[in-house]
């Protein structure tokens, strides 16, 4: 059996009062989604044979964060410059410079980590947002690692063809009568 | 089984999926945002016998839970006859709901467990308190040792982990207990 390994990407989300850390792990049989909140952890297992689709699209986080940080950075930098030129107290403009530095640090971090995205995994019974795959780059890396496992479990994708076999709904088939069961009829235990 | 509707990640509207490709990058009709989509064969898989069948004649065996339904499988755990509704495919086996429950109790691989408690972190916190909360350490240190002993064999995490951390915290809690006990004994003797 394949040893479990962690996939790229992590996320910390706030749900009400609690903070939840999200991680995604790869196993030989399933994809493990961990939600860690304090001392408690909830996991969801998505078996490779059950995964129907993975959808990943851009989210607003990257642009919003960049605009906000840039705005704060420019305002604080201008303010700090004005305070410096008008010979305000050293402590005051140092504090403003520190604020500008902090927003610059956040901005550069956001630019380094790259664009954000929202990734959703679909199975027949559920659709789950994979919060840990919130950055484009980590999503691409993670999906490249997941795909071989899903293909090994389900085979390569082929276009659906109209089935020649009768589709059965509640005992009534498209061909009329219910076919006899293939199970041998042993005596009831 | 529900019909899976794949949605645009930006506007949440349903996307028109291509029929013939596994991977595609689609532009949403409503918001024009580009979305990457990976489709897998499970999307088009139709589960046969998803509805229980009626018993046709006396010669057929019936489900143990639903006597009016025809059996389609035999439980690999207990040998019960199961209809399509009661049959739960599990690791290439067919199990009934009772056997799944039993499996959950003696789940060696922990693949049915969905909640884990990080006991090692609780012991770490108690060991920390036992050092820094002075004489209250006399309560926290035994609590840490008790939790470590009680939940040593429980799985703390769903992923591989080492027990060295827990051993360290237990040692710290034990030392704290010894130190605080000695301090109290010395204080009593001095009095």
C-alpha cells in the first residue's frame, strides 16, 4: 500500500469563532481531506473510483488583496513622507512606516504565492470545496499528482455512448420485463 | 443517485459540460470567467439495480430485511441475503449495514473513522500547565499522564505520525509531578 503523502496547499479558514486548518493527503485508495480545529479533526475520504469531476476557477481573493494592500501601502507611504517632511515626531512616522511595510510585506507575499482559485470536487453524492487548494500553482501541482490515481481507478475518460443495455428503474426496464437475477438461489440461512 | 451539476466557481451557475473531453477550460456563459474542469468516467456511470426489485415467484430468495424484495447479493460478513437497497459494496465485498457497523467498531485501518482527537496536543498543554502553574501542576501532571495512558492505543491522526512527541510530553509531565511532589514534601518537613 502506498504511504500517505501530503499534497501541496494549505488553508486556514474561520468558521464562526473557530479557526480551521485544511489539508489534503494522498493515499493509495482515497483522497483524504482534513479539517483540523483545535484538538479535534474531521476527515473526509474521497475514493478515487467515486470522484466524478474536479473544477477549479479563479476567485476574487488575489485581486482584492492586491488592491487593498496597494491602497494602504500608498496612503501610508504618502502620510509617512508628509510627516517626515513636516518634522513630525520620529515615533509617529516610524509607526506609519511600519504599517506601510506590513502592507507591502502582505502584498509581496500575495504576489509570490500567486493567483487564488476555488477548487471543488464532485462525487455522486456530494460536492466539496477543497479549501487547501486555494492557490492556482498548488492546485495544478496537486491535481497533477491526483490524476494518475483516479485514472488507475476509473480508466481514461471516454465520451458517454448511448447504452445498448436496458436501463432499469424500479424493476421496470426499458425493454419491458424484469430480467431474472443472476444470483444462484441457495436456501435461506 | 443525484445528477451531478458542475457549477462555475465564480457565479455558481451550472456549466455546460463538453461530452467528449476529460479536461477542458471553459468560459462561463454568464460571468465569462474561465474554469478548468477535469471530468472522470464516474460522472457517466449508471448504478444498475439501484432500486430494489420485487420478488417474482416463490423460487427466488428474498432480502432478509425486506422480505418482499428479491435478493441480489449475499453479505460477505454474515451471509445474509441482501436486496439492492441493503447491499453496500465495500472493498470488493458486499456487506449489510450491521456488518458495516461491526467493521466500524474493529476498524483496524481506521478507514471508517471520521473524527480524531489529537491527544498528544492535549497532553502537551497539560504538561505545559503542570510546569508553569506552580502547585496546580500536581493536578495537571497526573491528568496528562492519565490521558497518555488511557488513549495511547487510540489513533490520534488519520495520517502517519510518530509517538516521540507524546513520549517527551509524558516525561515532562512526570518530571513536573516529581518536582512538585518533592517541593511539597520538603515544605511540609520544614514546617
